[in-house]
C-alpha cells in the first residue's frame, strides 16, 4: 500500500513538472523569419514586430511604437536599386503611414498598416529586394 502511494505521488509530480515545462515553451515569443544576406529586411521586420506589440499598450508604449516604426521606415528606405512599386517600397510607405496614424491617435488603422507592412516586408524578403 505504501509503495502504491509513493508511485502515485511520483507519477503526479512528473505530470505536473511536464505540464509546467510545456507552458513555458508556449509562452516564448515566436521566432521571426530571417532572410539570409538581407540585413535591412531582417532589421525592418524586427522593428515592425516590436511596433505592433507596443502599439496596443499605454501612451508611453505607443510613443515607443512610433519610434520603432520610424526605425523600420529608415531601414526600408535604404535603397540598392529597387524599382518603383517594389514590396520594399510599399512596406516603407505603410510603416510611415502607420507612424502618422499612431501620432494622430488612430490605433486601429495603424495596426492594420503595420500588419500590411510586415506582409510586404516578408514579400520583399522572399523576392530578395534587399
């Protein structure tokens, strides 16, 4: 009887420990896609992801989101012969518009523009537009 109780407690501890470990792995932020040899695209994606996270917060966080958007806009403006109408140019325009929207208090519109800028930046990365 004593052995069964000890075994049951041991199994319970293992289950609880495994469940706690599983929760920690889920709470980590997802890894951003990185595009090899495309530093400006990767940097812009990091700034856009940070801005998207901060834009939903307090006034201080929104101000920080504007800074992140301007950094992303700068990264996306670094031109190495990109043509008019490229994904990178679209992402540049959208990140600038999102910064203006946040400054004007239009957070929903800004979040939409940030999502579109992230999508356009991913397309630029896949197309090798760096």
